[in-house]
């Protein structure tokens, strides 16, 4: 376990956060490459990735807050302080899935073709993110 990469004064860079950022960035790059290879509009895929990223963070935080409501009911501002920790994978997955389906329907992206484009990115991003979890001690 190596949860902190380094500290400079009050600034702390956590290993998990670095790996999650690398996971999202590498997954987006892979999805864009695959979209271009398949002849799909890369801009729509990039927009899809942005919406999925936001939905994953929001969904993972919402589920964490619901599961641990006793901790948050006395200080509601703590709900938005995600830098204090508290994200749940399944909440992020549900939020991302619902948002992806909505976006694909709205933009007319074919479900199976888009899923084929995104699947390797999702798998690779999950792999990199789990390495961050390992370093954090999950």
C-alpha cells in the first residue's frame, strides 16, 4: 500500500486520484482511437465520455451518501466534499450507464456499435483504476 504519492505543505497528492485520472484519460483516448477506426463521429464519443465521467462521479457520491446517511445528516455540506473520500463504484456505474443510454438515444448513436467502441476503454479504465485502489489499500 502506498496511498500518498507526495505532500508539499498542505497539498497532498493521493495515488488513487492519480490512477483514476489516468484511467479516465487513457480510456477516453482509447475510445476516440477506436471510434475513428470504426468510422464513428469521434466528437460524439468524446461528448459521451464527458457526460459519463460527470455522471460516474455524481452517481458514486450519491450512493455513498445514501449508504452513509447517518454521517452526512448533521453536516449537509460534507456531501459535496468529495476530496474527503467516499465514492462507491456501483453508484458510478449506474449513473454512467443511465447517462450513456440517454446520450446515445438523444444523439442517435447505435447501441451495439457504440458499446463495441466503448467496451475496451471501459475494461482498460477499470484495470488502471483498480491499481489505484490497490495502492490505496482497498
